[in-house]
């Protein structure tokens, strides 16, 4: 059964990768899409693809680290489609470094996007959901939020934060307001990230690891499964990883 028909979903980081695949798959399930990212051309292409398949979508260039941007995003959803039923917090940064690198700027960028960006979007959409005592918030997490690697400490820390935040929201918003909150934790995904690793040796390791990666579509399918449940059912943390990933 399709419980998603005619709902409106806001998706951050929607111009490529998991966000774009999720937007397209939700649109196929009759969901109105409000796509957000910094990449205007990527957003335009996504909207074109969705509309070509008969779906409904709008986009807004959004910097999730700015509260006024996420507030504008929710307003766009309500003005265009009459509601904001689903928020998918997906915009994120995954940057690797050792502690001895003292990569202060990278640490802060990940905190701004992966933590503050999620909180901004949540703060913006909650008034709409609280008013009707209904809604769904899916926070994209990671297997890195379950275990820590030496070279991904701050990234992992942001994802541990996401898990802790989501569990608290589930116990508060879910129990008291009927707002379902959950996470999807992907393993290694082929989104082109391996080729962007700056360190040559690190890039070689990442490219080797990427050989076993699953696709953004695999994660999108998991997101739809987690969301497409009756009102009294919440799928909590759903881990989706390659069969041959050993961590």
C-alpha cells in the first residue's frame, strides 16, 4: 500500500547522489518534491527529470547553515503544495583527516552542515508539523555513526550526534505529537566521493573501497521503505550497506 501519495517532501542536498535518487523515487510514489541544494543547475535538472516522468517538483537554492534559508524552504513547500509533510535531512559533508592535520576549518564545516544544518531544517519545519500533530522527519545518518575510524573522527561524531538527536526526537515528538522520526544509515555508496579525496594515498584506498559500493538508488529504496509505513509504525535506524562491507 502507498501511504505517501500526495504528501509533500522537503529534501536537502537534493541536487545529486542520495538526495536526487530519493527525490525521483518519492516522486514515483506520488510525493510532491521540494528540492534544496546549493547547486542550481543540478536542482533544475532534477526538477526536469521528475516532471518528465509526470511528477511534481520545485526547487530552491538553499544554504542549510542559514536558518532563514531553511525557513524559506518550508514556506515554499506550504505556498506551492499546501503542506510540509516530510523532511529529509540529507545535505552533508564527509571530509577525512588525521588529528595531527589539525584540520580546523574542515571540522567546523562538517559541524555547520551535518549538525547545524539538520537543526535549522528541523526548527523550520516543526511548527507546521506540530500544528497538525503529524509529519515525518528522516535524518540521513551513516554507518560512521555506529563505529569510528581514526581518519573520520569528526564526521563520525556528527553522525553520532544525528543518532542521539533522532532518538530523543522519537521519544518526544513521536510519543507526544505523532511526528515520526527516524534515520537511514548507509554504508559505502558510489557517489563519486572517492575521486574527491585530496590525499593521493587516501584517494587510492577510497577508490579501492568504492569497488564494493552500493548505489544511491539502493539507499533511496530504503528511504521510501522507511517512510512508506502506516501512521502507527516507525522504522527506527535502518542500516543499508554493501554485502561485502566488513565494518
